[in-house]
C-alpha cells in the first residue's frame, strides 16, 4: 500500500500499534502530546515539523512569522491537554544562501512568543538543507490530570473556543495575493500568521475537570473531531448554524459558506466534550477561560458516525474532512 492510500493518520496508527510503551509512559503515540511520569512528576511532550513548500511559503511568510508560528503550534498541543509549557528544543535545516539576518528574525519570532508563554529555548541542532526545515520539540508540565481525546461519552455537549475557518481563509487570501490593509482581510491573514494557543482555556478546563475529551483544531474541525470520536468510541452531530464565525470570515467566505470553518486547518482552537450536567456550571465561569466558547453539537453513538446538519436538520455532504499530509495534494 502506498502512503497516499494509507494516509497520514493511517500511518500514525500503524506506528502506534508497532511501538511498545516504555517505563513511565502514561500515554504515548496518538494524542496531542505524550504524557510521561518520572519520579512522581508528570510531563507532556510534543513535537512538530514545518517544511518549506509544505507547511509554509516564503513568498508570503516572513521569518519572524515562522518563528512565532513554530512555537505557537506546539503550545497548542499542550493547551489541548491542559498543560503548561516549559522548555523548547529547536532544530533547523537551513539553505546555505539564506542571510544571517533571516535566521535572526526567525529566532526573534520565537523569543517574542516564548517570553509571553514562559518557554525557555534550551538547545537544538542546525544543518545545511535544500529547503528550510524546522523541527520543534516542546516539554511541559501537567499541573492537573491531562485531558485526552478518549473521554467523550454519548450525550456530551461539543464546544469549541474562538472562531473557526479564519486561518484557512487568510491563507486563501495570501495565495490569491489579496493581502490588504482592509481591517477584515488583515485580521484573517493575521490569524493565519500568528495563531493563538489557548493555554489559559486548556489549563482552566483541566483544573476544573470540565472537559472530558479535548483536541486542538489543527487539521480542520471535522478531521480533528474524527480523531476525538475514534479515540472515544463515539459519533457526533455538528450544527452548521451554530459554528462560530468572525465578521471577517462572513465578509470573505462568499459561496464557500461554512466550508473553511468545517474543513480548514490551523485555527488552533480547542474542541472539547462536556457532560450536559456541567453546562450551567461552564456558563457561569466561561469568562475565566479568556476566550469565547460556543456549543456546536453533541456526541452520539458511534454507529451514527459524524454528521453536519443544516438549519433544516438535513445532513450536509462534505467530500473532504480536512488536511491529510499524504492524501492532500501539495
């Protein structure tokens, strides 16, 4: 079987099944971060790779942007498990014709977000490369029991933080060279270049034991909801009209409607399950999350799979759920 048939997530599942758990591994391959214990301390570890021409294009990304985003996407993985970040190890493959100031700008972007989030850059490696290649490894703590993808139950509410689809729509504007000083276009582009990891919300949901299962929306709402449902052994119903959309999104989405919100990646919002009995409690304390939240659906038996219902209660037909590195065209 070729990788474009197996897909990114099929490959990850094969690797997971073939990899034995080591000592102190509470949770290994298959979630937003690994959960490890050592000498009665609980750690969360995650990593991400960003490759020029695959994850970013230097025609519309500055080196500062890339540095900032490199850390942000890793922070989001820890946020999805209720973790607190601590240490970053960063390795780069750098084309030899790059200017020194370009790499200095990249690290300036890293430092800008690291200073906000309390992260220390503690090491890494560099090498010559034909493409700019970024590999980040982030270590954090689990001050509360980590929230995994596997705790969702039939009857739970589905919530999401912030708004959806902004980053994907911002990327489309960049590809079409529609970058503009117009406030709404600039907002969408900024959401793509400078994503916000919802660390405060993730930590609070873990502390208050409110979220039963959680994942960050990096590959598209439906794609990532699928991962959560598979891990939890459930299905889900999403209400199209409940999707939180920014005014900028509504201005630029046009005939695409909610497609970017459902399938666009890199929003880095948190999608989580909540027991219905905790709905009132969450409403009372939601301001402490530091970001808006929206109830977008509910968890159903796995036999019902995942459905998106329009305003009349009819299911939508969506051919592509989100991004898959091996199945998606580069």
